[in-house]
């Protein structure tokens, strides 16, 4: 079965998690504006300084502010040691 590839929404926003608030680049697979509120989730990633990426992953959850100003909750689900990318589930 062939699955339709979701568009990737990228931008520069800010991330807040336990002990940190600052800028971050993000990429979200899917269009957040087309989702209804509720239990919907999209996959994505945030890119920040490698040391902060480890702290974000250890924090487990945070809030991502998109370029549009919309705030979305994120759950940190993966991180590669020494890398600046944190893989997230984005909740709306």
C-alpha cells in the first residue's frame, strides 16, 4: 500500500522545557493548520545546541512556539548523543 507523503512544515520558533527557554528550528511532518483540536499528533524534530538537545530530551516534554505564534505541546521521543536534533511528537 502506498502512503501519501505528508508535507514538511519548517520554521524558526522557540522552545520551552524545564530550565530553558530559547530559539529553535523545527520541522513538522504534516500541516498543523489542517488538524482539528484533540488527540491528534504529528511527528517532527527541533534543532538546537547539542548540550541543550540532551537537556530537552531528558526533560521529556516542552512547548514549541511556531513562527505563527501558535504554541504546541511536544513530547521528546528521541535524541542522538552529541547531536543537536531532538525528535518529537507534536500535540495539538
